[in-house]
């Protein structure tokens, strides 16, 4: 029996433009691909191992023809809209109180600050959840088993009583291997508001 719903944030609630952000960054940085030091810096930032100033300074030193605003705009380019009907969905879930609701997101300070500033109902959204775990705050990220073990231990959960929803297959694969029920949602054809229709066999 499912008693806990664990949600990703990006492309589950808020829409992301991953392809557009990638193209924008490659054009801005005048490179054809991201080198390993960029990829590792992004992971370090997402797990809170470096601060926002350190993150920005890395990019400024690597691309001295850019300024701070260029870097921040490029980093936040991926964030698009948050359809209100998805907030209404999770708000009703919260009001009904039939499930323990957890958000589990790989994210970072710049993205969250941007969302806080531009999304009028962000704090109401956050209040819908019993726990709101952000990778840069807890210093671990998906798809590492450690982050799922963290959530289980903190909330005294049993994996087969949890449904984990994420758009990234690598993340749901880890969760599935640990005994979670999973929904690897396709952000192009599926919507979180149809959860109880898509996964009706679990409820």
C-alpha cells in the first residue's frame, strides 16, 4: 500500500527547457561541448560543495569575456513556466492528507532564488510537502543511492510503500533497484495531475 509520494521538481511541476539552455550556453561560451571541469563544477554546486560566488567566479575565470549577469542568465535559462493546475493538484493532495508528500530535487541556490523571486505561489507550493529536500542543502544528489537512503531513514519509510516520480530514468532506475515503486514520467506526453490514472494499479 502506497503511503508516501516522492516527487522530483523539474519537468514534474516546473517546466524546463533543457535543450534550449544547452544551446544557449554553448553559444554564449563559444564552445562545442562542456569540458569535464565544467561538468564537475556544476555537480559540486548542485551538492553544495561550492558557494554561489565560487560557482560564478569559476565561470568568469574560464570565460573572461562574460560578466556575472551573463552567467546567471545562462544558468537560469533552463527554468520556464510552472502550470498552475499542477500546483492545484498537489495543494489538494496536501489538503486531503491521504499521503506523506516529499519533494526531492537536484537543484541549486541560483535556481531556487530565481524561482522564489518569479513564482508567486512558490511558498504555498513548498508548504504542500511534509519534507522539501534540495540537493544543494542536503549535499547529496540523485541518482546516488545515498540520497534515497537519506530520505528513507529521515522519514522512517519502507521503499515498497513509496512511489517515486522523476523524469530522469537514471534516477528512477536507482529507486526501482531499492524497492521503490516508480513513475519515470515523460514530460512531453504526461502530466503529474494524471498520477492516479497512470498508476491506478497502485492505489
